[in-house]
């Protein structure tokens, strides 16, 4: 009997060793994805927002995410400015590297070398100073409206996981509130609100005469097949017909693209056509990243393309905290990865309220913001022509007390900006609020609209 127990014990130890060896040498893709996600989120929040890595892991990665993420452990190399995440502390390592003013990038398979050259393309930081006694947006002074301030401080309206709310009315900051640990200078991830910024950057390139909404034959990989018929307007309106699985929570097109692929736009460009261009709406973060590659390719010098968001948009608007991150190939992740303070997100919203002008200077082509918010037939009126939403939580522009020109910028986990040009009103609400909590930002927006004179 003793010999049998020893044999069984030996077999159990061998099986256990084989299991752990398998995890190290051939980890399941889901584990690799989880570690890539954890490394990226922790890296950006540590090196951009100055937050504690263990707090970010617990609050931003593990609390709202897949149960497997509870097993992730992270280590931060502050000298190298990188974060490594490992499942159970040893398996399926994911790594993200930070570059000043470029944010963090997932790296794998030697792609750290691919992004090394981006350091040479860095430009000077924006040299805008916001004076404390000058009203926002030129300065830091808020012109508080007590009635609206009371609304944003109401926990039932602000919702669970709220991190920042800023309200803009008539070009002035009239209310704001922040969760403990966050303030007006904290850069916060916009997730898919980044798509609307990408559309604005494309508007700048159209104004420069470098892009055309009606152009087809956009991507070399599409030459010779029906994808060559896809126009720039089709990509902006998410009606290109290119297949892309946007489901989250497992290894799908969108999660693979964001956390496992070094060249996100190339990954999307290889996807086949599933519907005739212009006929079917399909929400796709992939096409937003393809749009980033397209506008960046209008520059002969990659360094000029990397500097363009800051020089053409963020600097003129005074968005000193804004950082749009790239993938390992050097293409901006225009679908998802822009960090900015709530006040800087509000500056972008005010820019759209002013129809793409700033301080009397037109930056976007006349009528471009109207194009962005014009309903598309393929989306059934839910989505605009330029990476914006025309309904949120079932409430459309033109219903209830929401003016017909209202539109939204929306992002994962409760990011939302309502923009109502006819009311000269924008409401920025940022946080970490998973959809399962069933928070409705429209209740906050409706109360603020009701409070206006």
C-alpha cells in the first residue's frame, strides 16, 4: 500500500509539473489576452495618470473584468518604464511599455524593438499655461452654477464608479465634481470616445486638402476585390461591410486586436467583406483603427504624423493632458486609447459645440460637425456619419427634452459626453461603471437640461 501511495503521489506531482509547464510554454490564448489587457491598463494609469499599480489592478482590471483576471499579478519597472503582467505570477506574460507623450503600448514577439524608433519622433510638450484667475477654457477658473453643481454632486445622478463630471454651458465651465483620488488634472481613458477625436483629426486632414470623404481604393490589401469600393465615408459611418467581431469577454476580433496584435490596422485590413459597402451598419473598433492608419499615411514623414494630433488639435484647444496612444507598429489606436483630463475632454466637446472652430479660427471644414452627427440610414438613425452616437440608452436626439441636434460620444464602462449645440451645453461624465450596474447617464443629462433657464 505504501508503495502504491508513493507511485500515485509521484504521478500527481508529475501531472502537476506538466500542467504548470504547459501554462508556461503553451499558455491558452485567453490567459495571454488577460495579461496583455492588465499590463496595458496598469501601464497607462501608472505612467500617464500617476496612480498606484496595485490600486489600478484591483479597481480597473480585476473588479469589473473576467474572473480569470483575479489571478493576474503585475510588476512595474520604473527605470525601463514598463509593466509586466503574469497569470498566477508566472504564466502567459503580457508586457506594456511607456514612452513620454506617447503613452503605453502592448509589446510582444520582439515588438519592443519596433516601437523603440518612436522615441526619436517625440516632440516638445504643449506649452500652454492655464491661468488660475481666467475663466475656462482659456484658464482654470470655473464659473459655477449652484443649481447644476448640486445635480452633479447627487450620487444617484452621478452613478456608481463616477470619477469625473464636468458641465459646459455657454462656453463656461459651470459645474464639476470628482471622486476621491481623482481631480481636474487626472488623465482618464475615454475608450470609444476616442473614435470621435479620430473623426475630428480626419476633418483636419480634409481641411488640409489631404483627404476626401468620397475617395475609394483606400487600402492596398483591398486592390482587386470588392473592398476597393469602400469609401472613406463608409468607414467613418461603420458601414464598410468588412467583417469584425466586436464582442467582448473572450478572444474575439476586438480583444485580439487591442491586446495581442502589434499592427492593429493591418489585422483589420486582412478581414473579408461580409456585406456590400454602404448597406449594413456594424459597430467596429477595427475600422476606426484603419482610419488612423489612413490619415497617418497622408504624411510622408511618420514623425510628422505622430506629432499631428498635438500640433493640429490638442495644442490649439489647450488640451495639455491629452495623449493618444499607438500600437507597436506606430499607428494611433484611434478606436480606444486616448487619455485626457475631464476638463480637456470638455475642451474637445466645446470645440464641437463651436462647429469645429476655436477662438474664431476654423479648424474643421464648414459643415463637418453637422456631417459627423447626421443620421445614417444603415444604422437606422442610431449613429452619425462621423463616429458619434445619436442615441444613448434608448433615448434619441429629438425625444423627451433632448434637442434634435443632440449627439453623444460614448465609451466602455460608462464614459459619456452629451453635446447639445442648440443649448450650448456639454456634459462630460467619466468613470468605471460596467453596464451590468445599469447606470443611466441620461437621467443626469435630463436633469441638467431641465435646470437650464
